[in-house]
C-alpha cells in the first residue's frame, strides 16, 4: 500500500496538470486533491502510527472510525438490550421520564429471562391500595444537632469543572423543584450551586478544594464559611470513589481555568494534585476527631464519609472504632467500583474496589454487627437509574441513593464516553463555551426534576405491586436472580448474613 500510494499520488498530480492545461477553469479541483496528498505524505513519513504508515491517508479513516466507534455503536448498531455501561433500555427509561413521555412499549420486554444474571422482583396477587410513606430519610446521629430530611434519591457528587456551568445550574434548579439534594463533588462550592436555592451536600476530598490553605491543607475558616451557608445541609468527606479507589487524581494545567482556580483555591494554569490520602487524618481515630471538628465548625450539621470499600477487614476495623469511641459519622456514602465518569488509572478503573451490590450488603452487615445501624445512615451510589435499582439498594441495606449518570441522562447525555476529553457533544462534561451553550438551563432543570418525580412515582408503584405499603416492608426475598440456565435464587438466599461465605454476627 505504501508503494501504491506513491504511484497513485504521482498519477493524480500528473493528471491534474494535464487537466488544468486543457481546462484551466477546473483549477479548483486542486484545492481538494492537493491537501489530501499532503496528508498522505505526512502519513507516509511519520513513524508513530503503524496503520497510517502502511495505509497513507486511508489509515486516517480507520483512526476516525475507532475514535467514533462507541458513538456509532450506541446510536446506530446496537439493539435496545445492548450498550455499555448502560443499555438503550436504561437510557430510554430516563429520557422518557425526564420528558414526562409515555414509557410503555408493545410486545413486552426485550431482555431475555433465561440470561444468566437476569434479575426481577416478585409481585403480589393482592397489591397495596395506597402507600403511607414520604420517601424521605432523616440523616443525623445522636451527635448531630441539625439532622437533614433527605430524599431517597439525590444527585451524586459531580464537581464544577468536571461538569459545566450550565449542567451545574440545571441540576441545582431541578433539585430545588423536586426537593432533593445536590452534591457539589470535590470541586468546591460555587455560585452555580446556590443559584436556585436547592439543598446542598458540600463534599471535599484530599485536595480540600474550596477550603484549603496555600499549602493544600484543610482551612477551618474557609470551611466554616461554606458549611454555615443556609443551603448547605450536610458535609461529605470523600475518601475514595468508585472510579479510582486508592489512587489520587490530577487536574491538568490546561483545564485549570481562571474560574475553576477561583472556586478551588488554587493557582490558575497549574497542575493540581489530589493525593490518595488525607493530610487532616491518618487513621480512624484521627478521622473521628476531624468529624467532630467539622460538626462544630458547621454548627451541628450531619457529617459523613464517602468511600469505595476495598479491604473488608479494614472497613470492619473502622466501624469497630466508631463503636468503641462511641462516636461516628452521621452517614456513609458507598460508591460501587463501577462508579465514576472521569479519568482513572486502568488498574483502578477495571479491577479495584467492591461492586455496589456486595458493598452495600457488606456495610449493612458490619454496621449491624457493631450496633451502629440506627446511628449511621447508608447512601448507595453506583449505576442507580430506575426505581428497581433503588429497591435493590434498599433491600440490601441502603437508606437512600445517589444518582450521577442517571441525572446526566436527564440532561441529555448520550453516553459518548468523552467525559474526560472536554469534547462532550451535549455540553455536560466540558468547559468549551460553544458546547456548554447546548444546555438550555430553563428546559433541563425541568427535565431533571421530572425525572426525579417520575422515578419516585415508579418506586411507589413498584411497592404497591409487591403488596408493600411503606419502606418497612422492603425485603431481599422479593428479588430473584438467575444463577444458571436451570436455577434461580432470591437475594435472601444469595445475601443472607455474610459475604462470600463470610458470616457476620450481630451484636443486636
């Protein structure tokens, strides 16, 4: 092909010269041919890309298709049961609920019931006639002065900078309309989080963005200024997340704009490192002291931690310390290993951390073992899309849920997987003004609120169909999973009182 390209190039140049000689008015064809030949010559002599070097010019088509492969698959080639990490069926649920559109379909489900891993809930012959539940949960231990009544479905942490200004505004407006909380993510507390007055969960991580000093350590005064704001209802210390548990993070210098630098208390245009560890504490005891400090600085608001569970013994020792010291966080937000929309190390992205189902079950069991289940509320984050997802998490022990990517779909996300490239086609995960402008806040905040409202309504109808009048009736026995071609098991059988054969004894 290399020799063929050179022969073709010589032939085209010669043909062009002859053509222009006889038909001068066709000179403009050279504006098409010559740039393509130049690109081909660049490919011919470059040394970094094998395909382009072997197939000059034609190899660029391969590269283009590879770059757009996922988008092409998602929009044109996949059927409704395919797509990663979310299927078209899952996305359609959000799209239609956000638009308040008809959500049923003819000919029944397209998801095969004989597929290993397929799950379903068991309905009752005698559905409940009404639901006596407000679908809110009071978060705040006995050490908390200002408990917060949270929705069972809230917006997961997505930092300004990782998502755009208009996305942040639309989320804030939707949260205010529907009455759920917006988690800031670890990118600081911005005016966009205050625009419409929604309830806010202020999150910070190891970089202490928004409440850091010049050396990058925790700044108590800056924290207090944020935490005592009326819209801030809870504080969340991010220890790790599902996308990169046990790893730090880097904010590239090119993404550190003037506005981002201002809200994160960093110098514009510099590369910012978020360590894998906190400088404010090194162990469980020190973390408890830090939590007490944050409660005092926030004037008694709930303080919790967010983590992706890794080593099980380590998590158990943490909870044991809470019990021994007779103090604890007000809530634990658990991120499954399948979480995160940003960039991450390949090892952490694919192979680190405990999946959300096992993590929630395990955490619930450990908290019961040490008698802290009533003190500490559990929030689940990890691919929460539908009312069925919420039910699964609650059946395993969660009190409430976070949704990130579900809420992103409500904004119009198409799962292009360009979240970390600043080229998001829908304006959600980009800071490019022309792309950000594609989000019309007035429209999208309504869609976010409508998605939340209809999902809660779907959860209510799900409980009715199971004969359950409120959340107290939620039980693992009502969910079934196909284990193999000929066998199914309930969650009660799969997740009894331990994890992977490990028994958890309760002190209660």
